[in-house]
C-alpha cells in the first residue's frame, strides 16, 4: 500500500497546491505565485526523505495554512468596500439578499411545517409491507385509545387535505379486502397502540366540532363558525343540530336555517336578533369528500396491519391532530410487533394547513421575502443617490458605479 501511496502523492500534491494558488487575488498571484511554488517544491522534496506519515502531516499542515492565507488575502483585497459600494452594485447585494431570504424562508418552513419543499415520502413506512391484512379507520380519544369506525368503506386513494390517506394508494396492491378476512381491532392491539403513541408524547386536541358536538354555525358557502356572533351581518346560517353516521359510512347532517340582524337601541348599544326561518336542511357527506368528511372525526387516522418480507408482523399507525386554527399535525409511525410490545421501525412527522397558508412552500416564502427586500434595497439606494447628489464632497466619485 505504501509503495502505491508515495508515487501517487508525488504526482498529486504539487499539482493540487498549484491549483489552490489560483484562489488568491490576481495582484497577489502575479507577484508571489512563482516564489511560493518554488518554496513549496523545495520543502516537499525534503519531506520525501521522511516517512509516509510525516509527509502526510506536512501536506495537511501546508494546505491548512494555504487556505487561511487565501482567506486573509481575499478579505484584504476587499477591505475598501464601503456601505455605499455594497448597496450600489447589484452583483454584490442581490446574492446576499437571496441567501438571506432563503435562510429566513427555510427557517420559517421548518418551524411551521417541519420540511422545506415537500412533505417527507411515505415510502419509509409502507415499503416494508409485503402483504396487508387489514386497514382500519379509527378515531382517537383520551389516553390514545382508538375507536374503530367500522361503517366507513375506505376508498384506497389519497383524500383531499387528509394526510393519513396518503398511505392508502401505496398499499393498494398489497391489500385485497375481497379475499382477506378482516377482523376488528382486538382490545390488546388497541392497548398496545395506545402505549406506543403515549411514548411519542403527542398532545391530542379534540375539536369542538367533532362527531358528537351538536352545535356549529355555517353560512350558505359552507364557511362555519363556532360562535354565531362571528357571522357576517345578515347572512343566512345553519345551526347544526346533529350528525349521524349512516350504515353506508356517510354522515347525515341536520341543520336549522336561521339569520340574524343587528339594531341600535335608544341608548346606543347594538342589539343582535336571531331570526329562525323555520327551514331545515339535511346534507350528506361521504369519505370521498376528504377533509369535509374526516374533519368530524379528528383526531383520527388509520391502523394498518400486515407482514413484512421476512414474515414479521407489522403495524402502521398514523393520525392527524388539530394544533391551532387551520394548522394540523400529522404523525406516521411503523411498528414491528414484538413480545407484548410494539417496536418502532420508522416514523414521519410534519405539519400542514387546510386554509390560509395551504400550498405555501419554501420557494413561495423566498419570493415573498425577496420582493420586499429588493424594494427596501432600491429605497436605500435612492436615498444614498440623493445624499450623494446634494453633498458630493462627502461622497467622492471614486465610489460611483
């Protein structure tokens, strides 16, 4: 090995050193390149008389010193750069603005969603499955106890704004419900999953608008409010009296149609009067409607049972959880069934929005930050131009573009 290293280093080291010298500023290269190359070659020839490890030590020491010297030379060459010189040359400031905006956009994206451009792939949690024996839709309650909703006939497709369904298309070819006897979740399995999820410290937040909450106010365009005082003035709204899960898996929602008006009283106060129109509206929502259906079951998700390629039993559990307003958290965890416990093998976790910031990405945030940053730069440049015009003695022409 040593017999190969020596000729290889003799060939590469001088050439790499000569290449690194190109990173010095041009005036420095023109004045010192020959001298530095000669000194290095002399020192390198002397190191050949020593052992291999001493030669490597010499090489690393020289290259480290060279990198530090290049950095110092570059800083010295640009030490005369003034603030006016920086803001007046787009080739200098625009890359800095782009980098700054990219850092801010990336930090904002990671903080809000947990990813930069697209959510993490579900392949890490679904690819270990060789066969799938059961897909269960569940609603989570206190203590992470999962209640299976057996009436729901799940379409094996990704459902709008409901991330737990994203695993269904990837498992479709490994799940044949027509030929597979699917049994309900056992109490033991539910308890194991509850213990495993509790170890993840996921703070479940039941929505006030869950399946058993009787009251919600919605306008004609299906915008809903939890407080009727928030409704737009004069709009008809629907007081949801109840929701009933049908045997076919659909949700039947019954509502009273009302409206409200505000009047000024003699003492100047505003009085709101709710008027019952006497109408009743019934609507039906299906699983294919995506978030409009699954919103009523939150926090909820799927529990998928199957086996891996080595015959090991696997469980994939995922759930979505309300965090704030229209902001939600998504958790996807793959377990291997051990001796009386579930052993985590892979997980995916991120946040998402179903309105407001829905669809925003790091690129959108970057552009949104870059535009005002460039506008601010133009304003500062204009102010400096005016100051320079009004007081040329303080800003000589040598700093002009």
